[in-house]
């Protein structure tokens, strides 16, 4: 067997990272969209009640809620990953 160069190892590791990022990215995009909706909801509620807003706290709460909702923490429902083709995944 031919000896692998350091470049071969780095190329393989980079391909590994990119494939994992593509797979996980589908779910991250979905949770980000959910989180943005939760942020908008929180900001509208604060504005309606004339409350001060802590953006970091709102963002953290949105992230926690989106993650929990996406993985079925509240309603037990899970959503399909976003597919690049624009078709709904099963």
C-alpha cells in the first residue's frame, strides 16, 4: 500500500468535517428559522407591554425553545430536515 502523505490525511479529515457540516447544517437551518420566529414574537410582546429588551437573553431563550421544540421536547413532534431541492422530505 502506498504511503499516505500528510496532505492526504488532511484532505480526508477536511472531507469528513464538510460532510458532517452538511448533514448537521440541515437541522441547524431549521432551528435558526424557528428561533428567528421566537425572537420576533418576544420582541413584539415586549414592545406591546413597553418592556425593556435584553437581546442576549431573548436570543438564548429562543435558541433553547427552538432546540427543545425541534427535537420534540414540548409537543413530541419532530420536523424533517430542509432539503436543498426544495421538496418536502419524508
